C-alpha cells in the first residue's frame, strides 16, 4: 500500500509541477506598471492629432466640415499621406481639395483615421 501511495504522490507532484496554469505555478511572472509623466506640450500635440483625425473621419452619408479642418491647421501646415507605396506631401488646402475630390467622385464614401 505504501508503494501505491508513493506512486500517486510522485504522479501528483510531477503533474502539478508541469502544469502551465499560472495559478498553480510557484514561479509566477510579475508585471509592473510604469507611470510616465506627459508634458502639457505633448498632451496638446496628442489632442491636436486626435482632433484632426476626428475631423477627417466620416461615415457614409455624412459630410466633412472642411472649414473646421482648415481652422485647426496653420496656413503653412504640411500633411503627409501614404498613397500606395509612396509618401505624398501637400499643404492643407491641397489636402482638403484632394479629400473633397475623392469624396465627390465616389472614390471615398467613408473614412476613419485613429492614432494607435
């Protein structure tokens, strides 16, 4: 009977030590959260990007507020836009004009831009 108990104990010990469930593992990984301080300037930049993306995003059947989009950029702002494999640079007026053209000719019926 002692042999059976010993075998069962060894089996269970081996079973639990090989179990991949972190709840049963003695060597749990620990994760720590690191808080970072974001400057007012960085917050302002992040908000400007969020606002711009919200203004160029639209659902089918809705329209863009082009003047609001123009208002959040300076007159000499440059936009960077990937077209296929190339990067296209344009000023804000040309960007809005191209965006409007794509919407008006049916190339673009909805658009959603987000920051990851």
